[in-house]
C-alpha cells in the first residue's frame, strides 16, 4: 500500500510511473577567437557606428558624384550652339563668379563625402566605434603591443622635451627655462591672490 502512493521504496519499477528523464549532455560552447591587446570585442550590431558611417558615406558619395555629373552635363550642353547658329557667333551665357562658387561647392561636397566614407572604412577596419575605442587603440599603439603599462602623459612629455633639447641644443633649453619661470611666476601670483581673498 505504501508503494502504491509512491511512498517508500519498491523493488520493482512500475510501468505506470513516468520514466525519469536523463539530463542531456552539455554541449561545448564555441570558443571565442582570442583578441590582440589593442583589439576590443565586436559590439552588438545595433551599435556599429562605424558601419553606419561607412554606408552613409558611400550613399553620400554616390549622390555627390551624381550631382557633379549633372552639373558637368548641364555646362557641356550649354556650350553646344543651337541648330541654326554658327559656332563662331555662339556665345553661351556664363557668370564666372557663379561658376567658381558652384565648382567650390561641388568639390567640397565630394571631399566631405569621400572623407565620411574613408573614416567609416578605417573605423570598421580598426574596430573603432566611439572615442573610448579610439583612446584604447592609440594607447595600445603607444604601448607598442607589449604588456608593459602605458606611460602617463607627463612621462611622454618629458621624453619629447629631452629629445627636442638633444636635437635643438642650448636654444631650446634656454627657452624651456624661460617657460618654466613664467609658469612658476603665474602660479605664485595665483596663490597670492587666493591668499588675499
């Protein structure tokens, strides 16, 4: 009776009881590719600003090329004389200031659109989506790909001043001393005004 309600232990397994499910073997998770120190993992698709910039730049560049071709064709057609006019007497209407202004606008449009496209392509190639990614990339470049910590800005500034003083010599050192004295004088004045207030 006790085994009828599932209490206690029964020597035989009843066929009326459901078979216990065995846990499924765990499937191994796919390994993510290892990244270099300067690389960051790819963000989710929704935040790929570099791809947006690339495709926006490509679209903008295609439209700017279309506008430029239309302007060239318009100027070329204006230079063709009408049917019954001799080419000697044909003088197409032109305004040199407006032509120059239009050419400048078209050149600016083409350069900006190409710059957008190139910036998006470089951002996608280097996996840079925002300013933080750019900072990490530049820091890794300054680090040289090694595991040593990146130098602070002050240390890098000291290295640059040492190199410049070695290249330029005494004139740079004298100018550097003047700048240091000027900074110290300004700091002293600021401290004095702070004490007075």
